[in-house]
């Protein structure tokens, strides 16, 4: 019963969050200076012509009316039509999602395991020189702007060494199919994934290392030690298992940013993902598209939070439903 | 160790203690010294014998040399001088944003924590909502369409990153307000305002301190990201913007994008090293362990 | 005959650049089938003592001298493997009870079985469970807890599980480190009583470590009083509590009486608790002189420069104080 | 030194233009097959070519669709769907005769009815060309027969044909659209999978990545040589460049950073050509605001701007200093006598001193009204040059005591602030000023939406208005020339730079649109072919052709040997016999 209540309350909270995020975004966008109609009309347009464009897209109506009709449409699952692509916003977004996920998911998973592995290696000698060195190196990596790192990788591997392609997702000249297409995409995605993964490794490393170090001095470790268990068995059987939750949580929370987190790297690598779609939508004042992307990203972030909370209550029974 | 005998409530003494413990963290110390260098540059750059960072009088695309240690950019500006001047922009955006974020965060957090009840519920919900809005996209949108002066950038970053501060402060206030000295203040009839601003907030500052330093670091990165998308303030020298314009010339003139990037890494890393050391020191776990031994 | 003998044990901690002496030349013995109480406030080194015997000191601690003789062997010289065969099988510990004395994400069953199988690898699943259930019954707790996680249990139940765990391999010595801390008075009383009964039934030796003089006086046959990492008084419990010799032991008893005069409410009030602890701060920094010199009402110049040694005052009652050094 | 750099760049531009690939391709015959990959900046918006401004879709539409007439690389009007046309002497009636074998990609013939529908819909649904072809000026569109169509105008409109050949005037398939009331109805499949009449057919559009077209074997002007035409989308100039260099593209239609051009030019297998385009960067003053309504101030600013220096610093030297009141790229309309003030700081300072703009203690002038002469330069952030121009202006105007701060805005916000609210001091703008000087009227004249300076000289307006209805060429030219004199006198706008367009492609391709003046529109790859393709003629003929000289030499040698043999044999036999 308690569980059901909790789930209900948490879901209501989720909806409320998304709803407010939506309204905030709508207002920010629609109250902004600038007229999408004038942009759509082009430079040599007459005033009469601009007015016609405005009317076509319903931009001549007052903002509250637009807000209400937008909300009603969203409730029916209709995100509207993009001004610039003349296509339904949901189709446009749906097309970009897998493209972005390829980068973000892969890199997050790689970063998670690399970070965890490094943490396991160094935390067993916590506070040793190696551990401190790795920790500080990680902090430094954490300080690198992703776009700059990408740019430098392009400079080294794309331009100087010519090992990797510098942009795009496929080689258009010989667009293969089947396995070749997959290989081609994989090849093009290596540099952006490396960039994204590098930036994220420190996040997982840090949380995993700190947790392991913290767990290694927990009371149960000395209990088992005094019970005659070897340090390595304690580490494998107990410390590691106890240390998994925080990194997994961080990973899950990061999943909330799978759609929006790679925008800068997408720009650097010419990757046709969500980030670039948003940028082009902002620059062409494609209001429905901007709104749609915001809605989808807000939902993913909220959902990730939601699932983390739910998972927590399932995985770690210490957590009570609050 | 003798410190215990002295007053625990002496504000400055607390920070001296903090420093004494901080000194033992090598990474933090390195970060601190690096940061002193950056601050020094930012403060005294007008008095250094440098070229005018805005002057376009030199030849464009000069590679690094003795007279231009970092070369010149596409318009013939001295990059060395621009990198040094850029520290001012980055630091002011970083600290400005962190300040805004701290002020808003402390206000919201302490109100929620102290008043409690319905107000706490409401404010916590607002904090949650703000935490779940993808900040970078929001900042990007606002700066793109509303304008990109650095004050604006500061304000927008600050106003979108305050919830994490608010959370920490709220938790801090919640635990502090049950303490005897606050109870004593209530008994002697101090006003809520006084209790909040004279007693509670100053005593919950330390944990925010570490968080704020990390926020400065992330604000600097955010500003660089915005400038990299061409959304920086054109009237100041900004590292992100330099990388943005250097992107166009990465094939022939790598130095244009390279040096400002290094500057960002150094500055942000120094802050992260300090912040990380502080977080370690200030976390209750560490304190416990220290007492145990 | 001594079952366990501690000779001149010294342990220091490294804290930053400072070395802090936690145990300084601690010597005493434990007889078979007795309950030995170790009394001391926090920071007196009593927990360090337990960890030293088990050789489970934290990484920043170092044993700088002394020996722990058990069955003619110095535990401090044993290899890790040899030691592991003695741990739990011969000497087990009821660790200081806390939320995390057991792993929070594993079931009680798994944790107990892991410990048991370490020492009895030949047991099959059923035998193991039988043993576990038997020990749980001994500790007066139902077998249902086997399928629970530690956090699902109350403090008293967890304590009982730890007791059951310590009994798993029928050791000769059980060290109980603050077995009743954090429990309510009723549970405290029950658990102490059960421990006492178990001891007399099973005939093992037990070392009870506590800061609470009443816990020690109610259970132990003999009492060791520690202060500042040194043994200041040893003797039969009746004698130590009835006619304390060392100024510190006397002070402890006075505080105890003062507290008992106060109301229950105040006893539980954090303030008072904190105040007590604050006023009994310990200075580790000294290396010469009596550790108690700063708070001793009878301190002389001599106490500051010279360290007193344990001196027999009467039958089995020893004290380390110049007052008795006549 | 500055002049020498500009000189060097101009020299380079000339050599680039002179080393024409025609020299290379001479003597070669077109071959069939191959894929041409054009790297361009962005996605098309949709595939309705007439509904919306769509600069990214336009080069694709130019290959998918046809107009009645079109413009070649020199902005000359050439036939497209209409093989000929008549204009009545009063300039009111235009009759177009269509190719009879033109079909849509689905096989339906292209007829006069399609033309009538297209232009009526442009009028009704406010297509993008509505403004410039003056759709409301069209009195009627009469279908004479399936292949003849007549446009009757209300008033003469001299630039009508030019604008018909330009933008937003593609003839669209009526049968694909007539079932939908709205030609932008998202349900219409033609918006995503267009049916055109042009040399290439649509294959696929992967948004953000590429658009693929294939050869239309039934093209009414003959099948194109290429098999496939791909428009690869790379928004970032550097990545575009590196992809091009890495062989991922054949035509680089994303302008690379200026600094890369010399390098590209010396890359083997790559050709760089440049030409002046009818586009300009210009600044406009807010004439509604003091002190910018003072012509002396504007004149002083015009004198203070060194346009060559702007080009050198902000555009790495690529561009031509603007010279007068209109782009010099439309040669017949450009009046070289209506010159802009030449860089002269001393004169600028003197003008300001005389007009009462006193230098303040901080080195910044004050207006006669006593306000500080600190002005804002408002630009849109579409590329790095817009800001760079501001940086140069800031430095140059500092020399005459004017302080400039930069205000960069996203283009929508710029439009709102500058064009709509007139809330600016000076603003930068650019734009295409062709294909006909009538463009000036929609850009700078009284009542034009884009006339953000609020330039309202009635004489200028009248001259342009007259010119637009004048059919006589030389009268028209004189009117435009006069208008330019007024324009450079008033200086509501100061043109800064005539833009240079770069054509960058792989040497292995020939017959590109800019090499095919007079034959195809300036984006059409209908005549483009690939060196490594299959020959049109049988292999052996090609072999013979390519090796003619060798064959002749071999033959000559063989004949020589035979003759020599015969001769010597004779001699020998003669000897033996003798």
C-alpha cells in the first residue's frame, strides 16, 4: 500500500515538473524579442507578406491563447509542426534520438566501466601516490571543455594523422548498407565517443573511488577481517557490492542528459543529433521545434530521476519511501 | 589539537583550522597556488607590459615566437595578451554566477529549511523542478535570444544553477536549527530574521563554500561553451570565444584555439582541485574519521 | 594459567604529520573462563586494544612493541594465514554495534554462512544452516532474521546477531566491544544478562569493553581501568568498584553517581552527554609523566615528569599512581 | 603594407580566375557515370521550392525543378522550360513557349496549366516570390495552348524576367498539389519526396546528413552525365573543409575559412575559383536618432572607414572594397562615377571639428548637444565576420574620437531590434542585391521593409520607381546611375565590401555550372561529368582517339621500317643481282 502511494505521489510530481518546465520554456521562447515570421519571410519581403506568414502559423494570436492551444495539443501527443522543416516535430525528434543515443549511451557506458575499473585499481591503495596522482589527473580531465578536447582530437587524429574522419556520421560517397553501413557509422563515431567518454570517466571514477574508500573503512570490513576473511575476499564479496549503488545512481541520473548532453560535441563533430537540431531551431526561430526538444529533454531528465528514486527503493532497502 | 579548548564559534579561527587541514591535501594545495597565479594575472594584467588585447595592428596568423609567445590570431591580435586578459572575463563570470547562485540558493534553502511546513514543501518542489530542467539548453536559449553581455551570462548561469546550493543549505539549516544555541536565541526572543541571518546562515556557510568553488569552475566551463557557440559577449576577451574563432583555423593555425583551451583547463582544474580537497575535508565522514583516530 | 597474555603493548596512530600514542606499554592477562572488563572513556585506547588483539587495526595504526601470547604463540608474529585460523575459531569478537557492523546489502544468512564456511569449509548447506540457527537461538533471537537485511532489524536484534555470529565457531575467547552502546536500558540489561549466562554455560572467556562502569561492575570478574592509552588500575571488579584506588577511577565513579541522581530525561539529553565528554578530554600529546596529570587533583611535580608503573596494592589489585608508590 | 596585401590577394584572385579548368578539360569528351558530392551548410526546409525562403534547399531545387527562364552564372537570362518568349512593346505582355517533351519525374507532361497554377498559387498562398515578382501586378495568366502561356501585367515591370529566373519561381506539378488546399500541407508526400521536372530525380533525404538525387534519364534537355548527385550537409566550415580534403566531397559549397584558401588553391586535384558576387556588407545609420541624422557625421564616418583594411582584417583579404552606391557585380547598372568617400582620417576629423563635435577629455567626442559620441554597432551573429567587421570599425572610429561598443544578436533578435523597433545606432547588414537593380527599391527605398535606416529621400525613391517600369534599357540605366549618386551623397547606408564567392571543386569533375555560362542555371549539374566515368563512345574508338598520336607514330614507324626494308632489300638484291 505504502509502495503504491509512493509511486502515485512520485508520478504526480513528475508530471508537475514536466508541466512547469513546459510553461517556463513556452514563456521564455514566446516572450523573446524577434519575429519568426519575419525570418521565414526572407529579406526582400513586404510587410503584407510577413503578415501573411504570421497568420499562416498562428503567430498573430495572443500568447495566452497560443499557450493554451499548445498545451492542449501536447496533451493529445501532438507537438506541432516545425516552421522550417514543415514536418511534425515528433518525427523530427524521433529521427534524431537514436543518432544522439549512439554517442551518449555508448560513451556513458564506456566511461562507467573505465571509471569503475580505474577506481577499483587505485582505491585498493587509497591515499598512495598512485591513487592521489590518478585522482588529480582525473580532476584535471574533468576540467577540460569537451568541445576543445574534440577539436584537439580532430586536429591530431583527423588532420595530422588522418586516421579518423573528422565529421559526419557516414561516408556519403559510398553509403553502404547492412554491415558496411554499421561499420561506417561506428568508424565515424569513434572520435566523438572517445571525446565524450574521456570527459565522463572522471565522474564515475570519482564517485566509485570515494565510495570504495569509504566502504573499505566501514565497520563490516573489520568485522569480516576479524572473522578471518582475507582482505581480497572482503573486497570482492562485500566492499564492491556495497560500492556499486552510488556509481550506478550517477549513471542513471546521467541518462537523463543523454539527449541534451552532447550538444557541443555534436557541433564539433558535425554529428546530426539532437543538439544540432536544437541549435538550428534556435537560430531559425522554429518555436514548435524548440519547444518539442525542450519537452523531450525535460521528460528524460525527470524520468531518469524518477527511475533512480524507484530503483533506490528497490535496490537499497535502507531507503524508505519519503 | 589544542584548538578544542578555544571557542568553536570564532569565524576566522574556523577558517584557520580549515587551512591547517587543507595544507595536507597536496592536490588542493597545487590547485590553490595555481589559482593564486590566475587571480594575480586577472588583477594585475592592466599593469603588465603587454600588447593591447583588442589591437588588431599585428600581422594575422603569426605562429608563436619570441615577440608573440602564443602567436597572433586571425585579426592580428596578440594571443598571449588575450589569454591573460581572458582570465578577467572567465573569473568574473565564474564568481559572478556562483555569487548569484549562492545568494539565491542560500535565500531559498534557508527559508525552506527554517520556516519548514507548507513553505518548505513548496520551495522544495520548486527546487526539484529547477533541478530537472536541462540547464545548458535553457541557458543557451536565453542567451541566444535575449542577448549575450557578460552580466547577462553571469545572471543566467547563476539563476539556473542555484538549486544545488539551496538543497545543501536547506539540509544544513534543518540540522542546525535543532541545536541548543538556536534554541537559546529563540528563548531570549531574537527575531526570525536575526536568527536566520546572524546565527543560522553564517554557521552553514562552510559546506556551501566548497560547493560554490566547484560552481565557479562549472560556470567558467559553461561560459566557455556558450562562447564556443558564438554566444559570448563581443566586447570582452573570452577564452571560449577565442576557441570558437580558432576552430575555423585549426588546420593551419592551431595556436589560436590551443592556448585559450589550456588556460581554461588550468583555471578550472585549479578550482576543481581546491573544491575537491574542501569537499573531502568538510564532509562529515572525514571529520568522524579524524576524531576516531 | 593465563589464557591470553598481553605484554608491553604499544600502538601509535599516524595523524597527518603527528604520531599519537594510543596504547603505551599495556600489559595484563586473561584467565580461562573469566569475564574481564575493560573500563575507560572514549579515547582511552580500549577499542584499539581489542583491534590489536585481533590484529585488525586501521591502516594508519602501527604496533610499535609488545606481544600478545595466546596458547604459547605470539599473535603479533603470526602470518596472515595462521592468524586467520585463530581468528573467530579461537578468539572471536562482538564488534561495536553500529548500523554497518554487518554489510547492509547482504542478507544475514549470507554473511553468517560466509563466516562459518571460512572456518568449516566442509559443511554442507544444511549443516551450516543448522549451526547458524542454533547459535541464533543461543543469542535468543528467532531464525527468521536469516532472510532479513540488517537495516530491517532493531539495534537489539542486530546486537544479538553479532553475538550469535561470535559464537559460530565455539571460540575460547570472545571480546565484546561496547556490547550495549546505543541500546535502551531494558535491552542493555537483557543482553548483558544473556551474555553472562552464555559465558557460564559455554565456559568461554570473555572480555567486555565499555565506558560504562555499571556494565563492567555488573558482569565482569576482574576489571582493567584504562586512561590515555595506559592501564591505570587492575583488580577484581568488587575491589575496583568498591574501593577504587586511582584518582581517575574514583572520579569516574563520582560522575556515575552524579548522573544517576539526575532525571532520566537529562541523562538522555545530548547536551549533558556532550558536556561530560568535553570535560573529560584526553591529551595524547604527552610522552612522559602520568597521562592523568592535567586533571588529577593530587598531581605533583613528579607526576608531570615521571610515569608511574603498575604496583600491586593488595591481592590481585594493581594501580599505577605515585600516591600508592610508598 | 596593407595595400600590398590587398594587391597580392587581388593578384591571387586573378590567377585563380585565369587558370581556368577549361584549359585542362579542353580536348576531353564527357563521360557517363559517377557521383558528385556537394558539401553544403544545411538541410532544405521542405521540398516545396516556392513556398518559403530556403537558401539550403535552393541549390537542390535548381537541379530538381525548372523555371520558365533561369539565370546563368553571369546572371544572364537563359531559357529553361520556355525555349523562347516574347515581350510586347508596351512591356505588359509576356508570352512563353514551353518545351513540348518536358515531363515530371512521374511521367506526367509539364504543361502551361502547371505554370498557370504555380503562379496563381504564389499569388494566393503568398509564395516567397510574391514580393519580388510583384504577383499582385499580374493581371492574368492565360493558357493559349498546352505549351504556350501568356502573362499580362497591370503595369510594366522591367525586372520581371530577371526575377522570374531567380528564386521562388520554380514551376510546380499541379497534379501533386491540387488535392490539398494548402501547398504546405504536411500530409502532402511531395513536400518530403518531391516530383520535379529537372535533370535529377529525388532519392532520399537523411536529415542533417545528406540529400541524394539521381540522374533523370528522361530529362527533356537530355540525360545528365552523372549517375548520382549528393548534397552532403556539414554546417561547420572546418569540418566541411576537412571532409572535402579527405575526399568525402567533390564540390565545397561551404565557404572555408579565408585563411585556408591559399592552401586549398595549392592542393593538387583541387581547383579554387573566385568571382565577385552581387552581395555586399553595408552599415546603416538610424536616421530617426540624433546625431545619426546629421549627414556631416555620416560623411566623417565614411571617410574614417578604410574599407580595404576591413577586408584585410575581417575577411583575410578576400573581398573587394565597395566603390559606390550599388554592387559592381551587376556591371550594366553600376555607376563608377558615384564614388564613396575615400579613406581620409584627417578630413574626417576636420569635418567633425567644424561641425562642433568637440573632443572630450577622454579622447571621445561630444555631439553639439553635449552627449558623448559613444555608439553601438549592432550585428547579427551568423558568422565570424560580422563581429570582426565591428572590431575593425571600433578601432578605426576610435581614431576620429568615436567610441564603438559591439552588440551581437541572434538574427531574429536583430531583426526585431533593428528592423522592427529601430532601436540601434549603426547596424550591419548584408544581402543579395541582384539579380536586377530593382533590388535597391526593396532594400533601401522609402517604404521597403528592410530599409532599417529609414532612408526616405523621395527623389531616390522616384528614380527607382521610374526605373522599375521603364522598358528602355539605356533610360533605365541612366535612372539607376542617378539614384546611386544620390545614395552616396546621402550616406544613409555605407556599403563596405563586395563579397567574393569561391568555387572549389575536384579537378576530376568538369562542366560545372560556373563553367557552363549560357547553358544552365548557376547551380545546375546537368552538364557536369566525371573524368573517371564510362565513355559515351565504344571503348575502341576512345582508345583510338586518345592514342591517335601514338598510333600514327607507330604506323609511321612501321611504314618507315617496311619502306626502308623494301628499299634496302632492293638495294641488296640489286647488289647481288648486279
